[in-house]
C-alpha cells in the first residue's frame, strides 16, 4: 500500500473572504451554481457570496435553504433538484450537515463543489468524505466524492459571529487528529485518502494539536466577543484545514470509533464533543505516558470539551453497547487489538477522569 495525500484545490481564509472571492470562483469550469445550506447559514453568507458569484459571471438558478439532515433520502432529493436546475457547481453553505449533504450531492451529480463553512465546528469542509445518517440520526457510514472540494472559502468574520460553542466543537474534532493519526501510522492501516498515511499528514496532525495547546484559550476568548484575532485565525485554520487534512490523509481510529458507538446508542451531542471524549478514552487504551496524558487532558479542559456519561445520558449498559459498536467502526485502526470490554472500560475511565476534574474545579 502506497502513501497517499489529498487536499482541496484552493483554500482561502480571512475576514471578508466571501465578498472578495470572484477571482477564486472564476477558476472553476462551471458557471451555474446551485446553493445548498441551512436558513441561518445562507442568511449570513448569501450577500457576500452571491456578489462574488455575480462578479465571476455565475448564474444562480436555485437556492435551497432547508438542509437539516444528511440521509440517503435527502441526498437523493437534493441531487434531483440540482439536476433540475441545470447547475454545474454545487455550493454548500453552513455547518457539518450542510457540507456533508453538498459533498454527497456533488458526488451524485458529478458537479464541481465549493465548500463554504459558516461555523468552524468540524473538519468536513476540506474533505472528499461526507457522513450519512439514518432517519433516527444513527451513523450509517461515509459517502466518498472522487476528489476534494475545488474551492473552500472560510470567512472568519462570519465564523466569529457564530455562537462560541461551535468553535469548541471543532476543537474537539481537531483534538483527536494527532492521536488518531499516530495510531494509524503505527498500525500501518489505510486512510480515507486511499493509502497509507504520509509523513506530512502526520506532521499536520501534530501541528493541529500544538495549535490547540498554544492558542485554544485565546481563540475562545476572541470568539466570545465576536472578534477576529491572530489566535482566532489560527484555531479556525486548525479546525477546518489542518484537522481536515490530518484526519483524511492521516486516518481516524479509536476516538471516532467511540463517537460512532455513542451516536448509535442514541447520544445526540455534537460530533466534536463526542470525538473529544472519545479521544480521552482512546488515550487510556493506548496507555500513553503519564506526562503526555496529563498534557492532553489539560488541552482538553482548556478547550472546554469536558462532558460526562451522566450528562450524555449513558448508563452502564449503554457503555457496553458503545464499546461493542466501536469495535466494528474503526477500532481496528489502533496499534493493538482491543475487545469491546476493553473499550467499555476505557470509556468508564475517561468518564472518571473528566468527572474528577470537574469536582476538583
């Protein structure tokens, strides 16, 4: 198996990007854009985005602002709408759900894809992969486009105005990136990019963690005041770009497996919250050195990611079931084989660590 690294064609980030994106958009082959997103996301992004599309010579025959879930039925529905509109470019606007839907629709319709995150809550915007759920919200699995987005536009002024919790959620997703990429590299497993992880992907994953450690608290402080600062820019780039490149070409393992287990027993907390908690449990399974573990926990708490099983509504039977599901959803990418019982025990231990810290605090 060869190394393989994949990435979006163009990544543009900064305050006011959406109103100044005509040059980037002009590099696309298509000139007919279909916008997909949630109502709130499109309301905050539409003015700048449509002005740039117009300047670049695009027609916009359809705007769907009712994206709420990424199921097979909704993907098929929006794919039909894109075909009816005659669009050759899909523009996904919003958070993880909207981006996942737009990714899957672009894959179904063979159109070019522009990713426009309005919150920095996940690393989905740079990926060729989307996650599909069933009607109850359980994870069914990934959908793959044959390439990453042609363009990713990240307007940090828009993202700074979003509720601060979304930035924390993205930090939870990014927090896992280093430890999962290291696990995949040690086990020699494949990645979503279609090969072994490359050294550059592993370095990017480690940089994501280092940035959270260095800039996380300052970025959260800025976000509470809707401010765009150097620290805020660094963490947005971490959540969206570094974590996106790191997870896709570096690989996912225990943290996302545990997130999948918790989601599929009915836990409906945000993806990043569950991935962050899953990372703590993954570190238990990996038997990390105490100093390294303590530092990681400090980063976890500084990012405001702490959550307990009680807060998630998970009882002991749920822990056992989550451990079983996790072993079928990526735990095999860890450096050593683990059993459902070992995963359940790691989840309990993570819960104790988080709960004990909250009591001390």
